[in-house]
């Protein structure tokens, strides 16, 4: 069922052991909080009407709920994801009721892996995302299958070993069609 090419060898597969909370998933709330504080100060100093205040509260509520939905969507995606490391690619398989979705990244296209140990036998592996990649990943909408992903293996057991497998196979990974 998994999209392995002919001659491609599976080196490791696993699932996230838990959902890891990160600052970058919640910085949105900090931004909304600062915006709320600024709007409150403006309302207090400019003596705006009651309906203007109600309007601002409604707008800020919509913005805040957008952030909640993004985190809920991400948590749901992590819950149904399986990671596959082959000798050529890093494959993300999401199996949910509508069907299975496969996304992959060539190992040769990845930067060197970085492991963050969580202290419970799991760790998260990322590939030093640039600021523009990180900001693009902060989109607050569902992503179509062709949308580029920010590769990350969250809360996997023995993350250092998995990162080592990726590092060792990245320089010699041939292109898969």
C-alpha cells in the first residue's frame, strides 16, 4: 500500500508518540493578545462608541478562533500520520476516513537533520527550516496535496537513530519518479 518505488528499501517507520506543543504553534495567540491590548488602549484613549468596541471584539474573536482551528487541525493531522524513512525518501502517510494521503521529500533535498530530545525517549527531527519556510507553514487553511510541506518527524522514538539513518542515506539518494 505504501508508495515505495522499485528497489527502494524501507529503513524505518513509526508514528508520533504524542503531540508536542511548540512556541511557533502558539505565537499567534501572543500576536492577538498584543493586538487586543493595543485596541483596548485606543478605545480607552479615543472614547470610541459601544458599537465600535463590539465590532473590534467580534473581529478579534474571529482571528483568535482561526488560530485555535489551525492547532486543532495540526493535532488531528499528527494523530493519523505515519513516517517512513527509505534509502531515498522521507514519506509522510496520513490515513483518515476520506482515504490515505502520501507526501514525500527526497533525502538529497533535505538539510542536515536536527534532533530535539523531549526527555521521555522521544525526540523531534526537523531540517533547519528557513524563516520563509517557517512562515509559509503558519498558514491557517487546509493544504491541498500539492502544497509543499515543512518536513518534521514529531515525537518519534529513538530520534537520534532515525536522524542518523537520514544523514547516512541523504548523500547517495537517487531521484525517484
